C-alpha cells in the first residue's frame, strides 16, 4: 500500500488513480467537518467537491504538502468562513440597495437580480484576468489564504503577490464600472471588491 506522500507526489504528476485514492480517503471526514461548520448537507457536499476540484486543478501544489489532512481541513475551514462572509455581505448589499431605492425594508426582487447580475459580471471579469493575477486573486479572495502562503505556494515574493492583487482589483473595478453607472451599481461594485 502506498504512503500518503507517494500518493501526493503521483497525484501532483497527474496520476488520477492516486488523486482518487486521496479523495476517497478524506471525503467523508472532510464532509463531516464541513457539515459541523455549516449545518447544511448541500453546502458540505458542494464545498468538498469544490476543494478537490481546486486541488486537482492546482495539483502541482500537492508536492509541497507535508500533512494532507491538515491542508484540506484548513482549506475547508477557510472556504466555510468565506462563505459565511459572502452570505453576510450579500444580505448587507441587498438591504442597502433596497434602502437606496426607497423601497420597503424587505429585499426586493430587483435588488436580488441586480446582485446576481453583478456577481456574474464579476465572475466573468475574474476569468479575463492574466493567469497569475487570477490565481493570486482566487487564492486570496476565494480561499482566504494569506499573501505569505500564496507566495510560498507560487514560489514568488510576498511583494509580487501584493502587486498582483492590486493590479487584479484595479482591472476588476475597471471592468465592472463599464456597466450602467447608476448609484446602485457603483455602490455594489465598491462593496463586492472591497469587502469580498
């Protein structure tokens, strides 16, 4: 039977069977951990799936992992926390949009649609970033990884990570501000990019 380190090295090299072994070895433990954090079966399933999709996509990172369990559990914890932050932020944005349009205190269907459209535009804009900026942005904002850790993973300096983030945020703001420039859209762009 192969050791975990051997499986990590083989998976990093593109061996799907080795990666599948890692997945099956951790999916239930990770699911249970995420379920305890979120209280949602669907969120736990989605998050576990997302984690392993990211790991496969960025599988070269697997070479440098000492403890796979600690690594994936930290990924799960960061993702769950970021999910909570996004949910809280969305509620705040929707309430603000409703207040700005002088509607009732309830969140309006129009505000919900505006948020959804802006999130879709943001996702599209992220996909247009240069590869290194995109990786840095996603690791920082989606996975909640600190700049120092991103620098270590990508074998670049912390200063380079910060520069990529500054340029990525500048590009995203520019892309999103090309859309109809209402007060609501401007405010939403600011919130999405500064509070994510």
